[in-house]
C-alpha cells in the first residue's frame, strides 16, 4: 500500500473540504478557502491511488515562536479498506477527568509503545456555503 503524503493542492480542495467536514470540523467554504489561502502548506493530505484518505492541518503557534499548533488530524477508518495499520480500541470516557486513568489502564492492558487519546465531538449542523 503506497500512500502519498503531501500538501493539499488547489485541485484537492473539494475533496479535502468534504473530508474535513465529515471527520473533523464543519466550516463554511469561504472560511475553508481563506484558511487554505493563508497557509496551504499547513494542510497535508494522505492519498492512496489518488484518493484522499487522511488529512492533518495546523498553524503556527500564536503563543510560542517557532512552534506549531495541530488543529486537526483524521484518517478514513473504514475497516474494509484496511487503511489504519495500527490496532485501536475505542472506549467511551464519560468524564474528561478520568482520561488519564483510562489511558493508564489501556497501557497496562495492551502494553503498547504509546497510547493516544482521540476525543470525539458532536458536529452540529452549521452553515455550509
């Protein structure tokens, strides 16, 4: 499986916008276009046979010079496509204060090199231009 990771080009904008709205944040097309115009190099796509299967985007940190802030990262987890090569366990954390404890429980259970918590959020029916 040969995945090409590169900055999203203008011709990829429609698929990147749709992918982002499905998996991450819903923003207006105008806001998306403005963000891309301001910093296209900060928006990376993962492409498999020309199809967008993941995105990662950020921006320079406003707080600390020389650092970046990750704003979104997502991959198509459709199990039939086998794009995610790492094992994952989905757990519901009813209270954010329990996150560290649950992270340690998962670490003890699976003994992985790392445990990453990815928080799910409800995406409302915002405006789509």
